[in-house]
């Protein structure tokens, strides 16, 4: 929670450029531009794995809206750069934007809605874990859905966005994803 508060303050105080936020453990920064916001998305299990800081996790796929503005990034996962993952407009990073309760496109209709955050406890079994899409690459879809630009994002399942450790069943997680969303994107604060 301490890192979230620091990051939220960094977004609120950041100028319209990349600014380093203070953090003892994570190299946080503010990136300004297009990004995917996965805070209210769930993630489907893929057949692949992903390695994060030397640890292997199952890989998840989330569909997330693309927004424009300042957002919090974990630079250690982004090659210390806010630039597009592949240097084109076809990819963005999945970041955390401080929207202060403002509506943004959410599944399944992708109409703008105010986020509703909730807590849940992870469990063993398909779709009962959590996912972390924060500071991972996304591919922007070529066509809008209900006026929303969407991206396919890929990140680890059951990985803590704050420590890169495995999140075990029975862990309390905060998410903006609705009830029933598989492996909600969230954080174990």
C-alpha cells in the first residue's frame, strides 16, 4: 500500500514528462502518453509461461482499454524507458493511471464506467487466482469496440506486482475487475 500511495502522489505532482518517483524497492516513474489500463480486467490463462525477475509464472492474457495521460510505471520491467515496447504505435505498456474515480471503458460492453474496487481472496483452480499486467507489453487492436481502443496485454498470473514473488492461494487482493472475471488484475497490498 505504501508504494501505491507514493505512486499516486507522484502522478498527482508530476509534470507532463517522465519523472522519477521515490521508492526504496521499485524504480517507479511517470510515463505520459498512450497506455493500457488493466485495473478492471480479468485474464485468461495461455499455454505459455513468462519469466519475471528470474521467476517463472504462467502467462495470462487480458483485454484492456487504451487511455492517454500520465501513468505509473515499474521501469525495471520496461527497459527503463516509457517508449513503446516495439517503438511503434501498435504497442503500449500496461500501466496504472490515477483517474481518481473517473469513468473509463470496461468489459464487457467497453462503455465508460466508474471503477468499483473490491477485495477478494485467491484460491487454487482455473480462474481463481489473480494476474499482474502492470508494466508489461500490450498490442493495440486495429479496430475500436464501442468507441474504445483496446489492447491485448500479456503478463504473469499469481505474481505480486510489488515483489515479483508468487501469490499463493488464500492471499487477499484488490481489483477493479467485476465479480466472475477470471484471474482479476490486481495487487496484494
